[in-house]
């Protein structure tokens, strides 16, 4: 169950990135160019969201999409 929850959370990150990119009427290629990554990398992040570093997540959200990333820890 814990593994499934982790996979679902990763997928949600990719879906949120895709939605933000589309809201800005930006292509995957444009986003990739802004953060110096390949289009295939953006596609992979949007489709599975897994195995992404915090630095890359910040780059995508802040440099690429012009947004702010908020990370919350709940105990």
C-alpha cells in the first residue's frame, strides 16, 4: 500500500506540472528549453513524475513555469 501511495503521489506531481504548463500555453519543448533539459525529460516527468530531484522540481516550477514551489511536511 505504501508503494502504491508513493507512485500515486509521483504521478500527481507530473499531472500538476503538465496542467501548469498547459495553463501557460507552453509546449514541452519550450519548457525543456527554459530549464536546459531535453523534451523527452519533460515528457517523462509529466507522465510518471518519479525520480525527480528537488532542484529539478524547483527549476521546472520556478525557472521554467515562473511559479513558486511550496513543499509542506505534515506530521
